C-alpha cells in the first residue's frame, strides 16, 4: 500500500496517502471485534494444525471477513484452486474500500516471530481494464507498484502476555517490483521476503531506525520503510537499514504471532479482483495455519440409497392406497 521510488524512497503517490487510510483500517478492524481484552478475543478462535478445509463464515468461524465500502472477501466457487473453492477478494477503487479474511491463534500465540520456519500462500490476479484515478496527485496510470500488486498478507503481533504490538505486512513490491502475472495461480513463498512494520497508532518504522507519523508525509521526506523478513525483524537483520545494516532498537525478538490475514484494499486507487488459497504458516516446522478455502460439499445419495429411498416412498404410497380402499368399503357397507 506504500509506494517506493528509486531505491524504495517514498514519493508523493497513492502509496504514501495509503498511510492514513491504513491506520483507519486497523482501527476499524479492531473495533469490529468489540472492546474485549485481547486474551478474550483470541480465546474465541480455535487452534489450527495440518491442512484444514476452511468453509465460509459464519458457518465456519475459524476465519472471518473484514470489509468496508464495497470491498469483498468471501469463500466462493468462482475460481477454485484445490477442490471446489478459494478466497475471492475485490475492491472497487473508491480509496476507502477493503476486503480481508483473518484468523486468530486462540488464547495463546502460535509461536514467536523468530521461530517462523515457513510462510506461504497462493494468489491469483484477474486482468481488469485500468481507470485513471481522478485525484490530482496521481501521475501516469497504471504505475509500477500497481502493476506489481497482489493480495496482501499480514501477521498480527503481540507480546507473550497478549498486548497488541502492530503488524508485519507483506507486499510483493518490496521484494519483487516486476509486474504480476495475471489470470494464473502463483505459489508465493514469503518466508524470506521483505515485510514492513506498522507499529500501531500512526507510527511506521523507517530505514534510519526511527518511527514516522503518518501525518509527516506531506511533503514526503527522503526516507523509506524499514524492510526485513519475519525472522529478520526478530533478529534485527534488515534489508535496507541506513545504520550499518542493523537497527538493534527495532528488533522484534520479543514478539509473538497472534493472527494472520489475507486481503486487498485500503487506498487502492483502481478496481482489483483476485483470489487466494493454500495459506501455510509453520513454527519450527510445526504447522499453525494450513488453510484450504472450500465450499461445503453437497452430499449426493449413492445409487443404492436412491433405490431404497424410492422403495420407501412407494411403500408409503401403497399403505396410503390400501387405507383409502378400506375407508371406501366401510362407507359402502353403511
């Protein structure tokens, strides 16, 4: 949702302006869960292990949608991946819409950030016509970040005691700026790819090892988001830190993972349609999330069952016929 220019330095663009809307997005998503303490919220979510079929909410509450202003996130059969369904995602380009699907770990975290051994998902971007945004700060459209845009993956972080501490966000642009391949499924292993960190409130960590307020981006300063893999954030090993390649003060070694979400939107300036499936998160080679988004199977009776059912119906019909004949005879005798 942020745009990087030369050397990933931010420019005045839709990605810069996404900062404020991203903050609103986080607040609204948390508000939608209510005012319960984090431990209470997480206790509502079941633990996941091994490959699990996830069915549409609310029938299956293990994952739940968070949408706004026409954004879309739901399990459908429109573009099935493994089985009969996948997670469909979409935005209209209103700048204020989003669609995310999210799951929580339960009362305890899945594991520590530094113990993530695998994180991947599969995504699909549908080819759509481009529409020049009407806002005056947009340049030539589509721009490079938009051409590289895929569904986004986020990790919800907290302390071991359950205090929320922001999110790590993966967007393809920060690891691979090439345009996406459209209309085909792509398997994306993000275990070692770059994530940026939203620290909560309106604070974002940047490459000089400081925090930046979202209100400080107009005019945009010469800075870039601090980037690292999840384990890099835990160890303080960053891809683009200005301070000699390390920012010890930004180490997230004491962070744990309490949730994961997949989605699109929040200040996306054009319509977008995509899909996601096969979300896989493991700690020390032990699966925490392995989601296959599916529709409930329709049970079709086997041929023998159909014969028995038909026989039963015929039997009921015969009993009814005999009862009607007896009734007519009784009436005739009177």
